[in-house]
């Protein structure tokens, strides 16, 4: 034992003074222990008070780390210059412009983004997604829709149907992208068919174009690009499903949730959402296919826009 570690030597004292010293030292130890206990109990509260909303972090750092799958044109993709583009990217850019931040993309297949968000790999999924109840176990949806997804059945060359029910038959092969709500929809709506899933949306349409599957279930917004790449593909009559999509973020960040919700409500009221949809697909569909499209109304309701 070193000199510094030896117990202190207390000189012998008379009973009264020793007793007073003992009481004083005991009191000091008690107060000191209480102080340590209070400090220990206060530490978690202080850490919680210092907790920062993701929104505040975006404002402070001027950067938002978002998870995206940039392979699904016109929703989100890289253009010829390598820049991220698409309907979902316009939404994200508009949102972050009002925050004063720039996006930093963490790219991965769409089906992996939910687990990655739950694991803290990034701040938020960088585009709107279908409001599946099972997804709400891993995070929170914004309180206002960003987009109404009109799912239709794209048919391979040479296949014609008068009704969607004709696809619900043994021997039919129907494709959907892994991790999307369309997989569940297809399994319920076309229970007798074989449902095949592919990691990326281009994989689905390559399978359709080569005749390996009979149909692909996905959003009508893909139609302009699909028809350019596969001019003999057609769309079956009718809508498979129409579901709300919105932004998805971590649980327990009310400040971020409130900002995104308010921003979407404002964008719908200003008809910015309709403008972005018209830019990427809706106006062309109404003009060329003479079909009605659905946008988000000022109160969050589905708003049908008919062709001229």
C-alpha cells in the first residue's frame, strides 16, 4: 500500500470531542452520499432535457440523413447526371428547403429501409410510403397524407382481360416489389395466382416485358415510363387498390412529426402536391390515357381530377 492509500491517522481524543467529531464526520458522509445519489438520479433527467429532435438537428447541421431506394422511376431515381430526381424527391426537397437543410442519401433496396430506420441508420425514410399498420410498429407516419397510390395491373404483351378477377386464376404469375404494400394486396386479391416478388421495380417490369410474369401490380404513376420502355404493355381495367401514402419517421419525436404533418397540410392547401404529381405523371395520364387521377385535397381527402 502506498503512502497516499494509507488510512488517515486520527489522534486520540476525549470522549466528548471524539463523539462530536464522529457525528460531524457521519453527517458529512450522509450529506455527501445524498449529494451523490441526487446527482445520479438527476443525470437521466438532464440527458432527457438535452435530447434533441431530429428537426432541431437538421436546423443545426443543415443536413438530413435519409434512407432511399433510387431505382423506381418516376417516384425516385437518379437522372442522367446522377442527381436524385422524381416525385418523392421533389417532396423531400420541398420539405427540407423549408427547414434549411440539404439531403444526404443512404441508398438501399426499399424493403430494407424500415428495419434500417428502426436501427438508427438514418433520420427518416426519404420518401412517402404506404400507411401499413404493421409498419407503425417500427415508426410513426405523418398525420396527413402525401399521396394517394392508385395501384393497377400492368399486363404483359398479348394478355387481355375484361375484369381484374380474370387474373385471380391458377397458373397466373403476378409480380410486385419486395417490401411494398402491393405484395400483401396481390396475395389477397389474387389468392389463386402465383405471387412473385423482386427486389427492385425495374426487375418486376423486366420480368413482365420478357413474359416471365403475366402482370405487375404497382402505382399508376409508373405508366408513362413503363409504356416508353415496354410499348406493348397495357393496363387492365379497374383499380386494384387506392391507399394513402405519407412520410415515415422514428417514434417519439413529436416536433419532427408535427412539422412534417403541418408542411404536408400546407402543401396540399397550396396545391403544390397536385403540381408535383402533374409534373411527373398525372397530367400525362389524363391527357394520353383519358383516365382520372387522384390527388390530396386540402383536408387530406382523396380529390379526383378528371381528364379535360
